[in-house]
């Protein structure tokens, strides 16, 4: 959950204390070498912690003795070599092992999970799915000392304000729960426990699930599940509604309608001929939904509802959202995707940047060429595909990328870009 390795938290740090955004931990960002100014950074963090209510003893005996972890900086600066495809992402996360283990956990905690559903409105299979994706049901929760990791990141100018706030909350959490530094371990970015909560989320949303008077997300599965349910409710989960579903598109479908930003009413999609995988038309309930086609027209299509947005507030990744939703469906006994995952081209990040640059040059605005296949890039790809007579599904197929390489600003393409 709230992390940057297993998941990317969308929580922001509490707006307290001193901002260290101008402070640099590095002599040179590319060398990732710690500067001699780390002690001064720690002193500033101590001032911030004391102002937020951290005790003098914790500030002196714990924060004051922290040594930096240069390994954390390497993790933070690590960039993927290849662009992540939906097929690659999904196939590694929604596995038979996770489905079977999830069903086992569902049976194990059946009565308790029903209590959580009654209280928070979040069905059991979703809680189990989040747990499975975050830490393999607790089998891997991270091994990095949280205080050291957060202090190191707080002294890095790149996201200093955010991690400074998280560090302060970690220290307050340590005191509130009577923890030691050795107790607090997790991901390199400070996420902790079965559900990978960042300290801010732990302090605000974690709950005592078994009534023992302590909130322990590292060792207590009931605490972790109760905390996840409480967090999802606070994010806006709508009881009684699904995350979304796989759908089948009619022939000659207008793929320009796809995209997270183009939500429409269910009657709209009903009239467009979308059907469930069992052949029934999508319902006419008073509900909005957006159409996602993460693997292009040869892969599955998904109609996603407002609860999908709640999943994205947990981790702002459409791939993650679909994986959570479908894993939850599978755990509850539903079938696998109706289509096999398609083989997709494997682009390096630099190749994707070159493609984005070319689209921008052609007049199809995809924003900054960052190598990420996000909504802006998909929109630009759809417009380009439409202009050259390809199926406008927004996916950069090899045919699409090759076509872009061969285009030299024809008037027809310029006009289509302007119209878009």
C-alpha cells in the first residue's frame, strides 16, 4: 500500500513544521554520495519533530543518532529499463497462487471479515485482494529500518517536505504504540506492515481489529484488515457497488470513447452496445463508468465504476486498480478474463520517450516525454492512430510506432491533430 516500491501512496504529508525542500543531501545527484551536511539536516528535523510533539528523549536518543542509508537513495533514483506493459504487470500479480491463498485467508477470517463489511461497507474479497497485492498476505513486509529510511529521504531535496512529514509521524507512532526502532521495518520508502501503510496513514487510519488495545500492522492480521477497511471507507468506498467489470465491445466500436477522463452513464454504454462477458448488456443503473483498454484492442476491456477511483486513491495506477479488482473477483469465485493476455511489444523507456517526442512534433500533444504510458500519451496515440487509419485504441502497437516514425507532417495529420 502506501509505498513506492510495492505501491505508490497518494497520501500527502501533514502540513507541519519546517520545510527542507532547499536542503540537499547530495554533493552530486548523479553520484548519490552523502554530503557532510547530514548532521545539520538531522538537527533541523529534530526541531520539526519537537514542534510536532515528539518527546525530547525520542528526538535525542533515536533521531539524533540516525545514520543515513545510501542504499535508499539508489532505490529512489532507480529507473525502469523497460516500459511496463499491462500483460507483464497483470500476469505477475493476479496469479493462481494469490487467488488460492486469498480464498484460504477469506475462509480463515470469514466471521471477522463479515463484521468489517457490516461496519465499513467494504466487501471481504477486496480487503483480501489489497492484502495479497501489497505483501503476499504478509509473507514479505520489507526489512529496511523505517526511521533510517525516512530520515535519509527527508534529507534529500527531491521530496524532502513529504518525507520530513512522514518521519515526524513515524516518531509519533513509535511513541504512541510503545515501539522500538527494531520494531519499525518496512519498504525503502517507509511503508510498513501487512498493508504497507505510510506513517501518516498508520497514525490516522489504523485500527485495533482484535481489541487488545494495540494497533500492530506488522504482526496482527486482524488489525491490518480492520485498518484497510477503515482507510477505504474514508477514501469514499461506496457500499454495495463493484469496482468495475470486464466487458465486450461491439464491432466497429469507437475507441475514442475510451479513457479514464471520459466517464459516461451506464445507459450511455448500454446504448453503445457494450455487454458483460456473459452476453448481457451492461445495466441501466444511475451510475457513471469509464472504459479502459489497457492492452489495446486485442486485450480485455474494462468498464470501471466510482469505487475504482477509490482504489486509485490507495495507489494511483490504473494497472494496479484493475489487478486489485480482478483479483478480488477471482477470490470471490468468479472466472478469469475472457481473453488471453496479448503479447505486447517491449519498449525501452528511451524508445517510448522518442515515440512521445515524435507525437509532440507531429502536433499530437502527449505532454512531457517521460517514457510513461499515461492518459495523456494514450489520448495522443488515439488521435494519431485515427489520423493514419489504424484502430484508435490508444495503445502504442508496433504498427503504430512504426507509422509515427515514417510520418513527415502530412497535412492530413496536422488537420487531425488540430481537430483533436
